[in-house]
């Protein structure tokens, strides 16, 4: 789908920086202490990655994180075998281990390319900005009230599970409403920090009242000073439209709208 980008280009994220730092550290360990020490470091780091993915599964119930956990466990076992036992090409378990490791990397690649474990914050911000043509009214700190939707508590709860499972927004229960937060920080995106302070969000009360807030950080990601009220209105309309699709049993169309933007699966 062709569209005019209204967000600034994404800068190098902390995940890529951490990956580059990790690769550099592994190279140094390999050269200084040898392959077995290097594979030992890989095993330790990837074990923590397994824990992080399991934590995200319990938060979102997204089965992609179970597959990622399984894949990284295979890599951990492969790395431990080399580090502790010094596995060589002549060992009988070498070929099965290599095949399993290749399968694990394929699983990881498929999930990454298809954005199954990626938060869709930038897609939501781009979609919200598509109809916006007004500029001049800059950011304000106040939430924006956007009317009422016709929904039961059970429908809102079910929709919240769908939104969380599909990495569209993190959900928080707060008194008589559900907050749908679009996480922008690495710590929140990976379940290492809770709360929606500083993030853009949409709240839906048990009565169906809808409120929207776009954070200063997300607003400054736009290339121009678009009308804040119009952005909030469009984000609310987008989200309530998603809710109507979900009520009709057409949740797949929500994902189609997000995937149609074809944002870079690595950086965005």
C-alpha cells in the first residue's frame, strides 16, 4: 500500500544497538578466551532472552512468544553443548544439533519478518495521521474526549485480549475503564516496565466512554505540527472502527490494515 509517510524516519533502536554490542562482545570473547568461552556467553544471554519471551507470553498470550522461547531454548542447548562438552563435527549429536539450530533460526526469522512479536505503535500513529491535513495547533497535555461506543463489558474485555494478543496495544485495568497503551520505550515493549505514563493511549470505560491521548514523544515523531485534536479524533475513530470490525468477527481485517503499510519489520 502506497501512502505518504507522516512519521519521521525511525532512528536506530535500542534493540539493534544492544545486538551490535552483543556481537562485538562475543567476537572479543572468542578472540580472547576461545570458542568455548564465547559459546558460554551466548548460552547465558540467550537464556535471559528465553525468560523475557516467556514473560511476554504471559502478559499478552501471544503464542509467537512461545515459539520464540522454544527456538531460543534450542540455541541455548546448542551453545551449552559446545561450551561444556566441546562438541565437534565427529560427534554423533553434531548434525542433529546443527539441524535443530538452523530450524530455530528459521522460526525466529519467520516471526520477525511477519511482525508477530512486534508492537504496532508506528502503524497506529501512521494510520491516525493519514487523513490529517491541518497544521498549526501543536501538542497539548490534556486527554481528548471522543464520544461513546455501544459495547458491553464482556465485549470490551474480549476486544482488549485481542488487542494485547496481536501486539496492537498493552492493556491496563483501571477502576471502571480499560487503558489501551501504545508502548514506545524498549523496557515497556519487552515487559520490563509497567504503566502507561509517557505513552499514547486510548481509554474505554465500562459505559463505553472513549478518551484519547497522544504523548509528546509520539507527537514529536511526526514530520509536521499536525493538529493535535485532529490526530486524537482520527486515532479514536481508527480504534473504534477496529472495535466494530472485531464485534462482527472480522478481526483479521484489523491486522490486514496494519500489515498493508508494510513498515520495516526490523526497525519499525
